[in-house]
C-alpha cells in the first residue's frame, strides 16, 4: 500500500496523552508503595522509564516525516497491540496493583540477577539503534520521503539491532517480574512479532533500495552480528 501524509498532524493524539497519563499514574502508584515490590520489579520499572525516555524524542521528531509507503495491515496492528499490552500495560498494572498475584512463580536469585544484568546491553542497543536510524525510525513498517538505507553504527554488522534490543528486554522481563501474565507473556508476543514482521520489513526495504539492500543483507546477520565480512 502506498499512502501520502503531506499534512501529517503535529499535535499529540488524545489517545497518546491518555496512555501517557495512565502509565504515569501506575508508575506513581508503584513508587508510593515500593516496599511491596521485589527489587527486580523496580529494576524493570527503571529500565522501562529509560526506554520511554530514549524513544520519546525520536517519536516526537519523526511525526513530521512524510510517509510514502506504509505496510501496517491488520496483522501488524494486532501484533503492535499485543506488544503494547505485554510489554507495558500488564506489567505496569501488576506492579501497581498486584492483580495477577495468582500467576506468580519462583525463580532462583541467579536467574533474577541475569535479568537485571541484561538491562544494560538492552538499553545500550536500544539507544544506539534509535540514534543510528534517526529520522528513518518508525514504530510501524514505513518508508518516509528521503528515507536513507542505514548501514553504519550498530547497523554495520546486523540488520535488526532494535529488535535485538527488544529480544533482550523480552527475555529479561520474566526474570525480573516473576509472573506468567505480567512477565512471561511478552515472549510469545514478541516472538510472533519477530517472525511475522521481519520478513515483511526486509521485503519492503528490498523493494525500496533494490541491489543496495541485497548487498547489505549479504554482509550482515539478521539478529546476530556477522563478524567475518
Ligand atoms: N528492524 C530494524 C528497525 C526497526 S524500526 C531494527 O531492528 O533495528 C522499523 C523501521 O525501520 C521500518 O519502518 C523500516 O523502514 C526502518 N528500517 C529498518 N532497517 C533500516 C535500515 N537499515 N535503514 C533504514 N531504515 C530501516
């Protein structure tokens, strides 16, 4: 599908404002009764706030982009909603209210510790991939006017560093939040997103950049950095 949004609105939508307010209320609720949380849940919360802080300036700036190709079909939208629920809404609601306590499980301390350590490479890669993609980043599958193929920085050896970062976060979430609903559900949600979206994204970039994308794909790994060039 090819669409054009020359006059894309620069004002923040009421839904986005409402979501931000709701997140804020849930975070405040969690913080005022922080003794009720495990230390690892507060680590998850701190990383969540850092993730939002990294993304927000790019999301705000890129709303001025003119979109020339968008592949945001029904399946893609469903997967985005599933990610939004499992990565944000369910954990925040659980941390604020303990509502899913019936689905808790136990983990050894070393496993929880791995979850905490994973936050460092996650946030670093999340930050660098936003910085390297810059104006070419979008939450959905889109090509903007003057879209450039980024092949440098963290994109030099792997094609999906941002999804790599989200994999780290998704794998760490159930190690930090010991709950099948608020912690573990994000793994099947992101696995579905990865397996459905990545081929569509690569096909869209191949259609836009042709041989340049083929050459780039040959010298890079999809999720893991290709070391030998
Ligand atoms: N899959 C990438 C980017 C995710 S953001 C990653 O995991 O790092 C999704 C948007 O990034 C898509 O709409 C696509 O247009 C854009 N994109 C992905 N790879 C790109 C690249 N190498 N250069 C420019 N834009 C890219």
